[in-house]
């Protein structure tokens, strides 16, 4: 048996217990948020974007695009089996991974530009977490009613009506989550074919596993975690705080006009007596409609996703009490300070960082577009043998060996000839093909890459430099189109 603590150890034990008790009082579970239904300009914008974005996400895999015989006809397809990405008329090969790099740069710069202009506007309108949570909120109101009804039901006893409503809500949530996971998988296989296999319970296990994972994450994140994802899981609120500046528009409580706050009755009385009183009547509607439970009147907050719903709620109240709208609006703290000092508003949309982001977006877009428009449906790349760099044959000629990768991006098989442009007088020999012709012919199947081993032989010449340019030319035997690849030819 352990001895009872005595003396100083007892005092430390008691202090530790007291510290634990204090810690327990410091932590509390997050209160459940019951966002209230609201109507207005920004709510309409959010509904429009929700319908457009989810419509694209759910139905784009079923859009067809004719690419000719023996080619997939799904407009957007990530074909891992054949290592290709199809986007309407664009076909991206593994060797063109730089397009993915360009898209990532464009996405980052677009996000930075949105942040520089209007804060977390991405979070409020286009973030997948926001979009699906909005849809789940709508479903919840459909079955359980608006804010007050849901709060009363959750505080009351369980009844058959409440169980039925909760059950229906979760069934719809699971259906939405399941179709969300299923739609994502459809981008990696032919959509109608995979849907047919799922209907016949013949879908491959990999597809079912990913559907289950994405169904679960959508159901949990949009149905239960909601604002907790924005507050604790998402890194963007912390990152954007370092990228924004005082000129970025944010949802702002215009305290220069709203303060001092009074109740509606008292504000009318004070206003009638000619005293200064703010337009805010402390009704709390801006907090009631906020999906993250933020009180915008307390200033900038990590929880504010800039969705603008508090603007709609406040405008509705202002209209009812016959006061001007936009007590809460997209504004800057600089403008609030300017108005307090009697100066007009000043909005600086064009400034150093916005110009920089726009220039990068235009430059990367231009480079990618120019590359797409100028790229050929065939390509050649070579890799020189490292050991040995060259071989001196018995007749004194010098031979270099390279591995050539020939890409046929056409949907039909093609014949290519390969020859040496430099060094002058060199001969090319391709392993495994007929080398009777001066330029050997290589057959490459549709949408395929063929790897061949090529020997470049230069006749004996004591004046050969140790290194010179090697240029191999690939030519389509039917169309005459050609491309080249450059390396080095080594000699003693």
C-alpha cells in the first residue's frame, strides 16, 4: 500500500488537485448552434452558387464528349489505368504534369486574390464545407422547423413526431452524403457503366471503399461538426489572416452608425429628444442567423466566414424600423475610422498585392494556353546511357546509346521514322525494328508510349570533339509532321 502523502508532498498533491479542478472549469463543450432562416441578397447569391456548384459536381461525370473510336467519351475523366486526364477537348498525359502544377498555382493565386479583395469570401460562398453544410441546414429546417422550433424540440422530451423527423432528416443526409461520395468516384471511371454495376451490386471493391469513406466524411463534417471544421480543422483562417490587409473588404459592423445601442422603444424616445443614438437595437438577429454563432458586432473573428447572412438579417430589421440598410456591410475598418473623422469612404481595390496576384494569374494562364495550343499529337524524348558514355567499335566508329520515348497522342496507330540531324553523317540503328531503310520505321499504337533503344553511330573521324549536339528527328510517315529531341554525342 502506498504511504499517505505528508508534509510538502501533501501540499503539492492538494495544489495539483486544485489545479485539475480549475482546468475542468475552464473547459466546456461547444454549444449547439441553431442558425435561423434568413432571406435577402446574399442568401440568394448563396443559393444560386449552391445549385450551380453542386449541379456541376453531381452531373458533370455524365456529360459525354466524342473523342473518336476506342477512346473514352466521358467529358471529364481521370483515367488512372491508362495514366491520362481528359477534360473535354484537352488530354493530359503523365509527361505533362506541369499542367497540374499550373492549375495549382492558378488556384492558389485566385484564392489569394479573393482574400485580398473580400477576405474569406471563398469560405462563405464556395468552400465545399460551406456548400454541403448549407444543404444539410436546409434539410434540417425542412423536417424539424426553424431555429425556435428546433431549440424547443431539442429541449423537450422525445416523442414519436420528433423521432420521425430526426429519422427522416438523417435518411436524407445519408442519401446526400452517399451521392456525394458516389459522384466523386464517377470521375475515375465511366459514369454510366459504374452506376449500372452499382445497381447490379457488381461495383469493384475499391469504388465501394472510397464511396463509404466519402459518405462518412460528408455525413459527419456537414451534419455534425459544421462550424467546428472552420474553427479548428481548416488551416485557411490562420493563413488568410497573414495575407489580408486593412483594405480588404470584410463583413463589418459599422459601429460609427450603430453605437450607442438602445432598445427600439428607447432609441425612438432618445431620437425624438434630439439625442445621439445608434441604429442598432440589440435585437440579436445577426447572431441568430450566423452559421458559426459569431457576433459580428464584437469585431473581426476567426469564426466569421464572411457569408453575409448577418447583412441580410440586419437589413430586414432596418427596413422594419424605418432605418437605412447596411448597418452591417462589406466594408473596411479604415472606412469606419474615416467616417468618424468626417472623411468619405475610400476603397482601394487596385494595389500592390492585387496587381501581383492578377499578373501571376494572367501569366500562368497565358503560358498554359500557349502550350496547349502549340503542343503536337506526337513527342520524342531521349535519355543517354550513362555508362559507358560511348563505345569505340573495331572499325574505329563511335557509338552512343540512348533510350527513346515515342508518344502517339492520336486515337489511331501511327508509323514514325527516326533519323539523325546532327552530327552530320551519323547513322541510326533501332533495336528490334527493320533497319534496312536509312530512317528506321517504328510502329506505335493509339494513345500509347513506346520505348526503344537507339544506337547513334558516327564513322571514324579523328577530328570528333569530346562532346557535340545530338539531334534526333521523329517524323510521321503518313502526315509528314515531325518533332525533334536534343542530347549530347560523346567521343574520346
